[in-house]
């Protein structure tokens, strides 16, 4: 009996099959939780009470508003929306474990404030976040498991693209050979439909799944983050925590600006509509750090930065669009992974891709089980 030659394609097929079968449950959990998290903010906003303020001619100084919050804890930063009916959002470190700060809504016209109310879905989405990042296990255990599974998912995505191409030499490939791989034979038998759902939908979403995998690994392994930073030529997540503190070199008697001046300078230097975030200096030695987001534009996650000294002089000005491509990519890793980079447009694409990714382990296992069943039937016929 003539045995089939073990080709590279068969090897890729076996790798795709056994990695998929072995990691199917974990990948399904990661993809499903990722799908749920895609529109977290939008879903939570439906159940949240919308807080608005009534604009008047004058706004209270930020210093005065911050002073009202010192009884709640250490005031860290303030976020200012370009919409006049939205209150200022102050982040306050209420205790030593409150690293990110608790949000307080402050009426910039009247000075009244209130702690951001808890959303009834906070617990649900936090559980999904922990499930997505470390499978609800201890972080030291769950994070590497998710990381290894993500590497497997990356291999599955790339090998899936290779297997999508027909068994033909590239020189002999024609459109009629490729055409069936672009559509689902809805009129076929369930076996064919399931096969097309796995192969065709997997091909359409492969590029987005590769992007999600490549960017997701930055949270799983320090060695990957270091390697990624080396490849990009700039540090990934380098600006976490606001970066190094810079002390003012201006003498006390020459310090002349307040937050109102800082906002005016920001509007002059960054003349576009967007959310402005000001870090509240911890003491008089620190300079002013400002971030302004392009959240009103198509490229929503781009952010420009200013560092302003105590006399109003600009120490540094970083415009996102002026940065080299490697720095733009490095600073967009999170938005590339979550699909927030182009707002609703990219989120919708990611949601559909994640939904399809959730189905791939299921349709893949069905294909495998069907092949096993057919193989048993063939063996039974030969014995008969």
C-alpha cells in the first residue's frame, strides 16, 4: 500500500489542528470575554445616569475646585471635556491603594461635586476583564497561561491563512481556485456550511486577529515587551504613571501662571476640540503636564502633550502626528489591541472579528470530529 508523502502543508495542517484542539476551551473564553469588553463603555453608559451641568458666563478656577476636593484625598488630575454641559472629572487618590484614583464630577460653574456613582455593570465587566487577562486565576498563574494561549492563537491565525490557499502551486493558481474561499455555501449540507464558517470567516478576520494577538502579548510577558520595544526602537508603555517628574527651574518670585493661564496656553498651542487632561502638581516644584486627546476626530486615540513651566514657558511640545511611525505605533498599542483607535468604526470591526474568533474553536472541533467519524467509517468498510 502506497503511503502519502508527509508534506509541509500536512505539517502546517497538523500544527493547526492539534494546537487548536488543545487550546480550544481557553481560546474560546479569551475571545468571548474580549468580545464582551469591546463595547464596555458604550454598554455601561446606557445604564449610567447622565450627569450634566448648566453653563453660565464664568467658570470657577481649577485651583478653587481642587481645593474643595482635598478632604476626599490627594487630587491627581482633572479631565475637561470640550462640551460645556459636561462637568469636570477630577481623579482623587482616596487611599494608598487607590492607584488610578476615584472619579469625582465637579460642576465648574457652581463648585458642587459628587463621587462618580457605581454602575450596575461594573462587577460584570470587571469579572470579564479578569477572565480575559488571567482566567480569574492568580495573576502569576493566569497571565502566562493567557500569554501562551495568545501565542498559540497567533500561530493558528497565520497557519489558517496558509491553509486557506488551495493545494496548487502559486504559478498555477487562478481566480477560479481562490473564489470558493471567499464565500459560504449556504445551500450546501451542514458539513460544508460549518467548514466554510471556519475557513472563510477565519480568513476574513485573520489580519485583525493577528493584530490583537501581537499587541495582546505586551501585557503577558516582560521579555516580549522588551523585544517589542527593541524592534520598534522606542519603549512600549514607557509613559505609564505620567513619566518622570520634572521640577521647575523658575524662581518663586517669577512664577506667574495659574491653571486658567495654562488652559489658555493649551488652546493656543493645540487649537483643536478635544478632551484636555491636566496633571495637578503635587507641590510648587513640579511643572504643568497637559495631554489633549483627538477624541473628536476620526483618529480618536491620538494625543498631543505639553510641558509648561511655572512662568508659562513651554518646556516640551509633542504632537502625535509629528512623531515618527515607530513612536506612533508604540503609543497606540492599547488602542490597537482594544479596537478603540478609530472609535465606533474600528470597534465594530473588532466586535465582529472577536465574535467570529469565539466561533472558530467550535467550528474547528466539529470539522475534526466529523473527520474522525468519516475515518472510522472507512476503516469499518475495509474490515468488512
